[in-house]
C-alpha cells in the first residue's frame, strides 16, 4: 500500500483495519491466517484501493468504536458481506456460536441468555449434556412459563471454599463466579503453552 494522497494519515484507524484484514487473509505468517486466508476468506479487489475502502466505510455507518464484521462468517471481506458492528454484535456472529431456533426465532446462547435472564452456562449445559433438541425444548418451556421455574442450589467453590448459589441444573458447576474467571484464564494459558510447544516453539516460563 502507499500513502493514498495523505489519506492514511487522515484516517489511521481505517488504514489499520484494512491492513489487518489483508494480513489475516493474505499473509501465511500472520497469527490468524489459519482462521481466515487458510479457510478461503479474502479481501475484495476493490478494497485494495484504500480510497475506495474509506468511501465505503463513510457511506455505511462507520464510527469510532465500531469494528468491521462479516455478515456471513464464511464469506469474504467485501461491501455486500460487511457492516460496522459493536463488540456485542461481533460476539453474536462468531463461527463458534451455538445457534438455537425456538418458536420461529433463531439466536445464539448469549442472545437467549440475555432475553430470558438465564445463565449462558446453563444453556450450554443443556446443549452439551442433552443435545440441541433438549436445549431448544427447555427454552420454549421457559418462554411459555414466563421465566425460570428451576430451584436454586447452594454449592461450595472447590477453589476458594466459599458458598455460592446456582441453578439446580448447573450440576457440574465447580467454581464461584470470581474463581471461574480465574480458572478459565489458567486453562487458556495452558492451552496456549501447549499449542506453542506442539509447533516446535520454545516456551519460556514467566
């Protein structure tokens, strides 16, 4: 890319967004290439002209704080498949999301969780333990009853020993909210270390 008549200086955030897209899709050495370029996701020829990308962004709701989001997560970066979205909208459009269809409405676990005020961990447990059909049935039951009808249970966190309250369906819960976040961070750190080790990279203890 070049300076594009000084536009890269005037619009540095948009320039970084576009170069990030191109790197993910076209640079095999980029950390996220496996999830983009290796899957066949590309940046359209039109947007390799930064002026045209800026023009599209300005005409389609670009604001500071919004990020570019592909409507079809398997599609390319191109005008017909992209929008400017909030972080929450982006989170609801991930490939990893489980989508449940109930009463003619489709939504991710997070969307149903927000709508019905049910813990997302409860819905994930319905899916993982009993299957999609069961989870969708439970959501329908919840909607028709106007809310959760389940009893709550008091459990003891295996990490800090404090008592905490969960829905009775969350039988596999081991941690309180605070410790669960720490446990998830520790699990992710172990995963990253294992992944680095598997690719031959030297893992240095910190």
